């Protein structure tokens, strides 16, 4: 297989534009709605706050992913923390154009949304294949052995 696979990630421009356009569409719909003015302003403020928080989350995002299907281990690289081994891989959604990994690592749950523009095409294809074929059960990093 492609194991071990280490992928360097970058923020997806497609995902950013999708979020931005959906927030702008929400603002337009709120402006043309018949809701009271104060409620429209509150909802526009919430949409702006949500967009700002998603931008901040992009800056402190996961920078790399290491998946060893033979050892049943997954590790993520975070800026400031280095490599963190995943405790659990809760679920995987793998489509041709989208890959969503729910990872529990370092006591936190993270949802990693990956589009083909967040890495090289070949790396996305390999990661999709590993995600579809590898089991979700992970070994503890100190107990991992090649089979």
C-alpha cells in the first residue's frame, strides 16, 4: 500500500471561498427578509463572528498528517506542538473531491476537512485510498508493530 504516508497540508482556497460565499448569501437573505431590524443586525453580527472564527482556525490549523496503515497509527502536526499521535480515528468520509477525518488527538477532537487543493493531487489520491481501505481502529503508538 502507500504506507506510511506523510502529507503536508495547506489551507484550502476552495473551502475558504465556499465559506465566504455562504456567509455573504446569508447576509443578503437577511437584508431582504422581513425580520425586525435589530434581529437582522444581530444575525449579521453572528455570521461575521462565525466567519472571523473560521479564518482564525485556518491560521492555527493542522500543518501535516502522517498515516501508517500498516502500524495502524495516525499523527498530526500542529504549529507550536509538533507531531501529536491520534488516540482515535472516529470516522472517515472519502469522496473523489472531499475527505473528512474526525480525529481525537491530544485530548481534543478535530474535524479535518480536506479538498484536493489543500495538498498535491497525488497526495490527495493516496490519502483517499488509505482512508477508504485502512481500518479505523488505531494502535497505541508504543504498541504499534508491523504485521
